[in-house]
C-alpha cells in the first residue's frame, strides 16, 4: 500500500469536503462499514506537519496520538497569553516574545512582564547613553540632561564679556583674544580699565602717557613724547618744522624732474617717422600773424633706436621767403644720446607730407616735399649741446591759399608727417 499524505483535519472536525461536491460531509456517516474503515485507518500517512519538518510516518489511526506529542503541532501558550505556539517554539516564546513572560531590564535589573518591558525600553534611567553633543561621555539616561546643562564640554556657553556663544571647551581660548575682556592701560594712565579692543585707539588717541613720534617725523624731526609734551613741542618748533618741510619739498621736486625725464625717454619715438598733429590750426595762424617769428616745434624723435635725434618745426605764418603767405617747415638735428656712434654729417633724405584728410582715401591728394641733405651745410654736422640753428626745410611748404583747399585742414587740425630714409644711419 502506498503512503497517502492526508492533510485535512479529519479528527478535530469529523468533516471533509468530497471530490464532487463542496458541501461538507461527515466522514463517519460515509464509512459506516467497519471493514472499509479498518482498511482506511491502516493506510500509512505522513504527519500533517511533514512540510514543517516532522519525519513521523505511520498508520492513520496513530496520527492523533502522535499529534499529542508532535513538536511541530501548535498548543496554547502555557503562560496563557492566548497565542497558539508550536511546541518546538514554546521555549523561545516564553523566554523572549510572550507578553506574559517575566523578565528583568538589563540596565536597572527591575522585573517586568514582557508587555510592560516594551514601555520601559527606551526610558530606563539606568541605560548608559552617549551624550548627543559628541563630547565622548557615556552616562545614565537619568543624568543626561544635567550633564548637557552643566558639565558637557561641548555645551554652548556665552562669553561673559562679549556675550557671544561658544562651545564650553573653547571658551578659555576665546577669552585670550576676546576684544571685550577688560585690561589695564600698559602705561598705567588714569584710565583704569578698558576693553582689549579699545587699547590701540586709546594709546594712539587718548592715553596721556603713551609716547608718540612728532608728526613731522617723516620730514626728519626726531622728537618723541607724551601727548601733553607734543603740543608744546609743535608750538615751539614751527620754524624748524617748516625748514624740514622745505627740504622735503625740494627733494621731491628733484625726484619729479628726474621722473619726468625718465618718462619722456620712455615715450620717445624711435621709428624714424613723426606724425605731427597740430590742432586749433587757424588760431595758430592768426596768432602767428601778430607775433613775428612764431614757431611750433614737434616732440623730438629718433631716426631709429640708436639713431639721430631730430625735431620738426613749423611757422604757421611762414618764414623767410614764405613769410605772410605760406607755412614753412624745417627739420633740425638735436644733440642725441648716440651722436658719438653716428656718421657725420647727417646724410639721409627727409620728406615732409601734409595729409589730405579726405573721407575717401582714394581721392586724397597729399602734398609731399623732400630733400637730400647737402653735406657742406652746417646744419647737418654733429650738433653742439646748445643748438640754435633753424634747421633745413621748406620756407614755402604750402601756401595759405592751398591750405584752405581740399581737406588739408579738418576739424581745424592738420597732420604733417616727417619721414627719414632709414638706411645706413648707424656708422658702427
Ligand atoms: Zn508530527
Ligand atoms: Zn505566551
Ligand atoms: Zn531599566
Ligand atoms: Zn556631553
Ligand atoms: Zn568674548
Ligand atoms: Zn593709557
Ligand atoms: Zn617735531
């Protein structure tokens, strides 16, 4: 006979559901035949807790007896909490989960039922806890709030001088630099106590005893003294202070002059081409008509970095043959830094260009005059330290009539280019 697993609970209910009808049937009424019943009851079955792990297997008639001891069969909790617990789990249940169990709090050692312990856990005054401020202290719950209020090294405390809040264990360090900590004036003047942050201004402005340098120290006065003596010193030394200041001013004047000349050296033009912009030109022509020999001079420029130093000049009302009718232009050689290295006489061609400032560059018609220096002319010899010569150029460069034409003059401004042929300038 094969083993048939029987999983329906025939013994507790006496009823089961037949294969062809869902109406529960009393099995005793079906099997009234003692022979058949005997055969059924002799069939070998597994325990109904086979799936939970019970290995029992025997005749069906012995199942009920087995279930009385089967460790997987559930029985009411022996502490009467009302739960149905498999025998095998009863010990754990009684010990750990039964609400009726007797147990002790591991911290205060008081006795509780499982049920009341749940409320106690998390509230026990004897449970050791780390302080939430992370000060590292572990302390019983009942002492924690006292600790945080008055002992914890990480609690916030106000500085008693400046009232700002600090973590308790940094307060001492703060006191060493707190600006509001009261201190005494190191000069022991009549001000008794002042806040540390006020000391500097006290010493500078109020302290009657602190020593100050005379305010003319930078000018050279060496006097030092307390506030009251200073007033007297200033009163009595007006003359001396004034002299000191005068020498400072003249020293500075000297520096300014040398700075100016350094600056003008830096801004010098070394390109060999001068573009000379002359604005308010008609004013200058009018002025020149009343001032005989009025001459405009250009900024000095060099023919190259180590070349000749030149300067252009212009007579708005003409000079010599051009007087009263033309503008005259000249170039003169100034004493330069590199004259000792240069070939003399100066022999490079020079051109003067008056620009036509027409808005349309293709239609512009510039006026150009140029010359090659005559080596016999004294103007082209190496210049002396004090040149006074006129230079060389064109007395009748452009007539006043011509100047009014085209766009030579625009916005009352003229542009004159002076260009030096750059070849063979340096002799060495
Ligand atoms: Zn069993
Ligand atoms: Zn229980
Ligand atoms: Zn406790
Ligand atoms: Zn703490
Ligand atoms: Zn403070
Ligand atoms: Zn003082
Ligand atoms: Zn002084």
